[in-house]
C-alpha cells in the first residue's frame, strides 16, 4: 500500500472525521471518501456529501431569517 503525505484544510479534516464510520481510521475514511468521490465523478454525478442547489450566496448564514420572512410574508 502506498503511503502519501497530504495537507488538507481544517474544515476538510473535520468533514472527514464527521463522515468516519465507527472504529474506522482517519486514513481508511479518507481513502473511502476519495474512492466514492472519484467513482461519482466518473459517472458524471456530484458526490452526495457535496451541497448543491440554488439560492442567495449567503443562504447558509441567513437561512433562518429567509425562512422567517417566508412565514411572516402571508
């Protein structure tokens, strides 16, 4: 098995840890996610863990206020 040293942002590391199965090592999780992402790209699909959609650029930060506006606009 090849060994590689990679540098990933803290946010990516947190995502990997969040998606790890119980008892799965960090390296095994990274390998699984890379393989799943590569297979999805080969099929022309975006991996399920990547958020997609349409809306304002600040939707993630202001989702609650946008939802509140929808509820109170009637």
